[in-house]
C-alpha cells in the first residue's frame, strides 16, 4: 500500500509551509533518508527526508505552493501502484516530524537548510478529505489574431497594452502596427542581443531605456530593467514585514538612550583573557540586560492591550542578521545560566541561524530582545519591538570619545544603547530607570569581579 508523505509540522506556531524545491521527481527511486523536498516556513528553510524506500508515485504540491501542515504532498510506493488524486487524498494521523541530528562540528555553509524527516503514514481508505492546495487563478483571456500575435512576439512588446478593434475587442495586425507607430517603436534602435534577452525574459522592449549611442538599447539596459522588476519577497521576508508593520502600527513605542562608559570593562576583559577566561563584550551586555530585567520585571512583561502578562523567565531573543532577513534565536531561561553558559548558548544558536539549522521552536517565545550592531561602527539606532514583547534594546558600537570625567576631558570608550519600550505597560520613568540600571551594572567592575 502506498505511503503518504505529509507536510511536517515544525514548531507550535508553524501553521503552513511552502515547498521551495523538489529533489525527487515522479517516478524516481527513493531510499530511506533521501531528501525529498525543501520547505520554507516563516522562520527557516528546511530539508525533508523520506522514511521509506520505494518510488515517488505522485507529487500533489508543486514548487512555490503553500499548504497547511499535515497536508498530503506526495505518495511513495511500488511502481505502478494506484494512488488517490489531490481531490480525494486521505488524511493520515499526524506524526511529529523528526529533526536529523546535526554533526558535531558543522562546517559553515551559507543558507544551508536543516534536514528533517518528511512525515509519512499508511493511508486510511475509510477516511477522506480534500487536500488544502491553493488552485492557481485562471489567466485573463487575451483575444488576439495569429498574425497580430506573431507581430507582437517579433517586436517584443506587451499585447495587453494594445486596444483591439476587431470583433469583441480582438487585437488584429493593424492594431499592433498602429500601437508601434503611436509609441515611437519604429524609431527605436535595438541591439539584436538586447532584443533576444528581452524576449527570453518577457520584458516589453518599450519599458527599456537605451543608454547606447543615440539611445540604442543595449544588453546592459535590458539587464537593468530585469533587475528593476518587482520580485516576490521570500516567505521569511514577508513575515518580517508583516510582523514589524503590525508592531510599529499597534504598539506605542517610546525610546530612552544612554551612553555607557565601557573603558574599565574592556580593560577587565583583557585581564580575564590573560587568565584564559574569554568572555565577549556581548556576553557582558546580555548578562547586564538579564539582571536589569529581573530588577524591572515590567520591561520583561507583555500586553495585548487589555491584560498584562508577567513572565517569570527571561527568555532572551538575540537578533541575528542573515542574507535572507533577520531571525531572533532565543536563549530560554537566561536568568538561570552562568555567563559562560549564556555565551555558549548564544554562540550555538547564532551558528545554527547562520547555517540555516535553527528549528522554529528555537526562534519563538522570547520576552525581550537585544539587537547588537556594535560591529558596524553605528553611533546610535532604535529598534522595533517584536510582537509579544514589551521592549527591545539597540546596542551601538563602542567608540573612543572625548568626555568630561571629574572635571577633565579624557578619551573614553563609550557605547550608546537605546531601549524601545511599549508605552502601554512601561512608563517613561521605568524605561529610564531600566537603562540607568543597565549602565550602572556595565560600569561596575566590582560587580563583574564578584560574578566571575
């Protein structure tokens, strides 16, 4: 009996996923552990492997299609075995997708997807349901004569811009000729290679601005036009846009900035490194944030506008920038960790984020986030609060500056931090007290000596 391949459910918040690439085609032999397809959730791109040996009998969900989790996406079985069509595919009992263990030392691979096992199960013939597969919308019918169609193709223009004068608005050859005359097409100078590239890329040559001699349209001009065409954002980018727009539109942000003297802390770090204790500046900042959130739990709280939720744990989000967008891996229960444990977890999660191996549950549930741009020579910036949190801290670069210390001008290593807080739960004074406490902790070397 054919085996059902289901869209895995990866994480409590993932409701649907998109198949971005099939690694097997219908009729291909499949062995247990072979990668069947790649999926994109709102947080990551992941590889899905087969649980079974057999033949890929039928694919129900094509590339770039989005379906709910636990939807039937394919069948694996014996060659020639009959399988239901998409409209009558049975629903199997949900089986939790299993993540393949990561190697002990993962080589950094750009945008490498995580491997997970595709959910498969034996179909239950008595239970049937429709697979939730979005049906493609039917294209608008274009009425155009064969001669007009051939002329449009030869001239590389868009027929949808041409008004038809034939029966029922049909576009005929004279309409195309009139359009070419009206738009000045006949005066264009087009390089043959540019024309071929425009045709292959479905670019209307009239949209291309020529930069060659006397306005001649060159290949580079077509390439520029192609680059300027609107491109659908990745699912991750769409989710980022949606959530941040929601956050900025619904959460009344206010901002508090302070400058922190990091000179003494940087000197103390050098002392620690000489003793083979290697703690990063980020680790000190995160530990100070954790302690300050415990001191001011309202900043670690969240609200839906009606009720305030207090969080007993500091589940600390750490913003990590990737080529495809921003992800926020979460260190759960950060207040229970030593500084070394905090640093190790932060490094492990950041590495998984950069190599595409983060699981959805490792990017959810944060109560407060830190966004550190210290490595980019940034003097100051403000961050947008992640939905479901009460605040986010923007950490800028540590820069040498002339400051007044005890009435004298001295060169000190200064770092600006900006708290973005939800004004529905955090008053301005509480926000100011929070950043003041953070500043005090980072400048208190005796505190760090007592902790390390």
